[in-house]
C-alpha cells in the first residue's frame, strides 16, 4: 500500500467515490456519527454521499427523527442514528464531561443545579413538546437557574449536559429555528451495548468509513483516549487489517 492508495481507499470508504446511499439515515449509520455543528453544511455533507439528494429529503429525515442532532463527541454537535444514540452517548459522554468540567465549575453548575435543570427540561418538554433554545432559556429563568434569557454560556452548558446525559436531543425544526425534545419521547427503545461492545462498534465504524487511518485520527474524531482506540482495534482483529506506510501504521 502506498500513500496514493490510502487516498483512493479513503474516498471509497467515505462514499465520495463509488456507490451512493439512497437515504440520509444510511449515511449517518455508516459513519456512526457525522459532525453537524452547522446544519446547512452538515446536510450537504450527507447529500454528497447520496443518489439524487434534495434538501427536502434531508429536512424530512431530520423532522421525522430518522437522523438526530445532539452533542456526542469532542464536544460538538453530530448527526446520529436513533438506534445508536443511547449507546454512543454512554460511551463518549464521560470524556466530554471531563473536557467541560472547568466550565461547569466556572458557571457554578454543580450536581444540584444540573439536577434541577434536568427537572426543568423534563417538565417543559414532556408530552411531546418541542421547544426552541429561547423557550428553554425562559423556563430556566423562571426557575431561577439562569439569571436572564441572555445568560448564553450557562444556558449552553445546561443544555449540552442534558444532551450528553441522554435526556434531550433534537426536535423538529420550527422555521429556521432548531428545537429540543425529550430523547425518550423522540427515540424508540433500542438495544444498548455494553462498554467494550460499544467501543468495538464505534472503532469498527470509524475505520471502515474513514480508513485507512491511524489511532491518532480515530482518537481525535471520537474524543476517546488513544488507549481506548487501541482496545477497540484489539476487539476488531477479525474485522480490520493493519499496514505500515512510510513508517506510519494504518
């Protein structure tokens, strides 16, 4: 294998060459997670890998909950599949909480405040309500958890913590505004994976959809520790091959 071979194989594995997918959810399922910090660019990234895509098709998949958007890794927003969201969050959220810990302390978001915030979100969203960020801010302000609706950073980390804990996820769009919904009302029950099974699954999906790639590549993408990625590779010895190119192991 040579460096040009790596480039060519990556293009095929990322489905920028070769057979396209038919549906947005198939793209997201293949990758395991698709970065989605900016919705228009992220949907275009999915569309590039589809046969005859339209924005309407992508928007409908998002509205129907066939693809979801939530904080899952590093931390940033990702599109994830409903069947994967719970086990993925269980695997990756502890690392994201560690990254966020200094902000939790700075913003005085201790366990008690975060628990109160979760109750506010549950009460505001239960019954299938999908609320905008501004509406959630008003609920937090009424409960005395944020000082005003423009207390943006505290609001950001309250909402992100709830996403990482699997309490909330994306709801339907309201015009151009994103909304949030209770995950358990939005997403049907699905099989949970134990830690090593989840680690093996995410590692396998990364290397089959992005590879040939390195341990460092996967650690950056997933936010997992390099030792966790190596363990994931050990669990996939029958699924993945390794090669050394120019002194680097792929």
